[in-house]
């Protein structure tokens, strides 16, 4: 195909002289003539293409990251050949010339393969550095020749705002899914049971007989608020049993499993191999709502409060004869969302094994989903990969769902590493120890005595300077994960090196780089917390108090200043970053929070102050109990908690102000008088 020399777009990204231009920079060259550009809004565009023949699967060349069917992992590179098949999210770092001293300004380009009608798109590179997009319906009988909205492209100076704004543009334009801000998200507790069998009844088998009495007992005896039941999207791993008298009303049949060629280039799951051998007992899509309502109604009658629904990506293997994978996903997922909301009277749904764009751009109500491969306690090479994948995947998925970073064991040798990451994740905290094996010293740093957690406001994501570094295999990079609380930010720094390879493969041997056993160093800045100014207040002058959780050290610094951190293998540190507020003429104050919790600032709810000629009062509202800490440049005259005077400790050397909060975990008002 010849190069496209005709289409020129100036205000939006577009094709000029055979190159795809973004902000004056050629992102792609030698763009073929069958590639089309369609403006959306705010400088974003869709890329489409026209084929010469009709097919259910097309590959289009644009110019010069899933590793299993169920999950995604990050991939890093500098050219088109580094982009693997089945890439669902591509973020580029680029530079443009400015008028000031001819210097370079960094900007970011987001390339999102999306859903075009009932066709799903993915990206892949070629050995000669071409970028291709692949469209497929998943049904050989569902074909077309033309695509107008297959790939979405946008650019911006802030990568996190770019991703968020792009998802919101797509939400409004496509109308097939909702941004996380427009969903109801609930907290959850889990009861899970999982072999590739088939479901033959809606009620529990002999192993779980008396489910209702069991749930009633554990709620009354242990104070559990919620119990969720696990099931697969198609009933069970192998679907349902067509011969079952109970299942016949849903018109099930054995459906052959057909994998996309893109999936076959990656790690092929043994479960999928088994599925291909025996097929899936698939419920007629027209009957799936009836199935879910019957299934969930029985569970609700036993005291179940919600469901974790697994094995969701299996639908991409089953679209033949049903209009394709997107059609199947929308019917099943829509029915699931409707049944959950109607039966449990809340959005008590957790999705899992659902990291394909079929789900991402079809989830209207589903508001919580696993974003990483399973925690595998007996696989030493998976520990860091697990957390790193969760952080990078949350760049995209954090705009669609509350990311679930999966469970971990509180008595595992990596427990503190995992626990610190969960504290930054912005999600629920799940542990799966067997009874009697918990490490409560770890759990007390995550969970308050009433069972609640100090959840950060957003999904935990890599800091901007870590987005294009491989924190697992390059032998030199630390990973920093940031999040925001109501009054402060938080940064976790982790040494992921020397503990695995991409993609995660059981039993893989990782050859250590020379000298990799020594600690790895990196720099930390307060502004690594993106949008810190949002919580700093109007009179912020750019100064911050930074508290290190593990070492207990407190320092003050300008937001752009940096300090070095050196960490050994599988070690971490968590920094609370609190903007210093100016009170009156001389008082500088920054609340830290509950300093014995990983996410100290998650306990802070509000802050205000009164400045009178005779005295100043700083008021802090906090949730929880334990040791409260704050930075103050001078010692207060006194302090009170809920109007009762309390003793406090002030360290004049570093300005750390602490006091013990007694009682329950309800909100408390602390007043410091100067």
C-alpha cells in the first residue's frame, strides 16, 4: 500500500507527508494510504482503516501487552519491534522543540486500541519497527471491511491526566462503559471456593451443605459484615453441565473454544488447553439473565451479600455463532450487572480474569476488578512481578474500576513488601492465611481495630519518572508508587530487582546482573505525588514535611528538592508527603496522620485553623486510634482531643509532634493551641 500523503490535520494529531504527527513530532512514519483519521474532541482522534476484502479478523499497518488470556503485564521498549502482540494500552514519551533556547519539552502520547462496533482492536509491532493494529470479531461469520474508530490517540503534558481525560472522552463518545467516578463502588469481604468441572446445580454440593447456617454463624460470631461467593462468569470453569435437569431450562450446549492468534504468541494457560479439549458448557445468551437471577437469588437466601465472578475473558473464546466476542461480553456482563444490582441491592460485584478490552470498554456498572496475576506464595520469582504488574496495569484500569491487587499472606517472607504495596493501592486489603497463621503485627499497620482500612483516594500508580523504566529486570531502577489522601500524598519506594522475568513463568531462572546484590539507589521528590497541589490548600508555598514510615525520620523540603533512598532486594519504604500550611505569621504545620500505619495520611479527614491576636488554633479531624503525628515548627502551648486536654511529645530537633489517640475508631477532633 502506498503512503498517505493527502490528509493534513493541524489542530489535532494527523497525517502529514506520510507521517502521523503529534504536536509537531512524527510519531509514525510511512503511514499507509488506507489509514483514516477522525477527530473526536480536545485534540484527540480515532484511527481507522479500510480493507480490500471482508473478514472477521484484519491486520492493518499503521507505520514505522497482555501475556496470558486472563491478565496483563507491562512491557518496556524504544521501538516498534518491542511492542508485543495483544497490546491493549500504549503510552509513549516524546519531546517537542520549544521556542525558549531550543530546548526539549517532554509530552506523552496515548494510543488506545478500543472497540469499533462489535470488533475488538489490539496493537502489535513487527521486526522492522512497524506498528500494526489488529481487529477481530471472534466470529468467522461476522465480517466487515471498514473501521473508523479502531484506535484512539491523544496527547498531553501530564500522563495521568492524559489517561483520565482520554477515558472520559471515550466514555462520553462510545457510551458503552462508565468511568470509575460514575460508578458505585463497595468494599467487600470474600468467601471463595474453586479443576475444570461443570456446574450442575444452583445449590451447594455436599461439601458445602448448610451454607446458610454457616454464613449466619460466622456473621454473628465474628462480626463479618459481608460474605461473597465465588463463581465463574459461565457458571464454573468448564461452564454448566448440559445434561443437568436444573440447567436444561437455560438451553446450554457444549461450545468449542477458539483462541485468537494473538493469544497464541504468549504464555498459553494450561486451563485454556483443557478448555480446548472438552469445550465449555455455554448457556444461551438469551437465557443468561435468568440463570444469574436464579443463581444469585438462592445465594442471597443463604445470607450471601455479593459475588466475585471469575474466568470472565473466556467469552472471547466462545463468540463463534453468537455475533462475536464483544456481543457475547455485553450480553453476559450486562446481565450479570443487572442481576447483582437487583438481587443484592448494591453493586456488590468483583470481577476477575477480565483484563481484556472487551470487558474494559463494556463495563457500565462493574466497579471492582482484579488487575494482576494471582499471588503465589510458593513461587519466589512472582512476588515482585505481582506488585509491579498491579501498579502499571492500574494506569488504565484505575480509570475504569477500583483495582484489586489480590490477596497475600501476612506471615509470608515478603509480607511487609506486599502489605506496603496494598496500603498504597487505593483498594481493599485481602489476606488469605490459613487460620492461626496470621502476622498481626503486619495487619495492624493496614487495618484499624474496627476492621476498616486507611484507603487512599485513587489507584496506586508508578510515579512519572518510573513510567518507562523496567523495575524488575533492568538491574538499576527502583519503583515508586504514588497516591493521594485528603490532606497529603504518599509514595512507596520498592526494590523489585533480581526476583523474576517478564512474563512470569513458574520455575523460571533469572540470571543476576553483576553487582545486583548491592542496594539500589534512587531519588524521591515531594512532587512525585502527582497533583499534590490539589490537597495543599490555597496558601501553600511549596514546602513539605516528609515522614518515612519504617525509619520514623521526618524532614522538611521544597517540593522540587530530592533526597536519595537506597534499598536492598525486596525492601521498601513508605513516605507520607504533607504540604506545610502557613498559620498566622510564624506557625508552620503539616499533619502526618497515624504514624504507625503504612498509609498514615489516610486517617486525616479535615484541617482548619483560627488566627486571633492572642493565639492560633490548628484543628485536625482524624479517624482511628493510635499514635498521631504532625510537623510543627514550634511547640504548641497545649492540645485537646474532643475538647479534653491531652499530653503530647514535641521533638524540637525535627519538629515531630506526637500524641496517643485512645478509644474507638470514630472521628476525633484534635486542637493545637499556639
